[in-house]
C-alpha cells in the first residue's frame, strides 16, 4: 500500500515538470517598445529585429543613434537609402522619459515606436520583426497610429503584419494623426517563425509617413491552477485507493 501511495505522490510531484515548468510561470511578454535596443540588431535577446522589407527581402538596419534629430534619448536605427531627412527606413523609440517634440514630430509618445519607410521607388518598408523563440500559441496585440505632420499633412501609409513572409495576418491604412488602428491576433508558432510588422509608403511616396507602432507578444501558457489541480488529482487517487483498501 505504501509503495502505491508513494507512486501517486511521485506523479503529483513530477507532473508540472513533465508538462514544462513554463506552465506554472506568469505569461512571457515581449514588448517592442520596452525591449527596444540600439546595442545590437537583432536585439540582445534575439527576438526583435529592425529592418527593411518583408520575408526573404528583409535586411537589417545598420546605423544606430541615441540622439536622433539632435534629441538626447531618441534612439534609432536607420537604413542605407538616401532621402530628404537622411537615411531610410527609420525605426525610432522615445527613451527621453516624456513626450518628445522634434522636427515634424509634434508629439512623439513613449509608448510607441516610430517607423518611416524609404523614398518612393525603393519599395523598402520599415519593418519590425519578431522571431518566435520557441513553439507555442502567442497573442499579438497593439496598434498602428499616424505620428508625423507638417503644414497640415498627415501620414498616408499601408501597414501589415506578415507571418513567415507570405501569410498576411493583418493589414490596413493610416491616413490621420493619433487615431489607433488596433489588432489582436492569436497565432500558433513553431520555434524560429517570423512575424513582420511592416510600414509602407501607401503608394504615393514617403513624405510625412512617420507611423507609430505598439506591439506586445504574449505567450499563452496553461494556467497554474489547472496544472496544480491535475497534480493534486494524482495524489487524491492514491489516498482514496488507500482508504478503500485497494492498494
């Protein structure tokens, strides 16, 4: 009898490990704004990358700056295509600690990245890439939002979220300032799958096309109570059998 009880107790102890200890951890969150880094591309965790193009045409941006537009705390990555205003595409984060105003950015908040595509004819979208670190179901949430303005103009960009270079999970257009275009997607990933958040020029040139992006990817893991209840069930079976004298 004792050996049988010990067996069920053993199952109760090892079950959480057998299904993976992630099952009893808090959700794993990847936040594009909070995780933004100019130390390396891809970022230090290898999850976020900053580039141009989508899928197999994706290339990494190579020039980083911690004082974009002359403002200390505006961090950026830039590409190699020359245009009015410097090199494109551009991906930028506001790390100043408050709303920043610079050039044609009337109000650049801290909770959005700024993406600007390359000039017309280059077909280079500004692209934030997320690479799945492991297999699982992930929830992708956030929004796109027009940020750049000059003399009453507004961004006119096309935006999309693309899985592995071909499957479009979300698409839309930005034609106004500070009006969020939200997305919420649940998607299964294999380790190494790629998700591209891309900003294009809308087919009419890239003038004043700075567009904001917030993107949070959360791994959907089993709730800890469910795992613990199953483990307790194994122990309960052993104890009940012992009381009934069947072990």
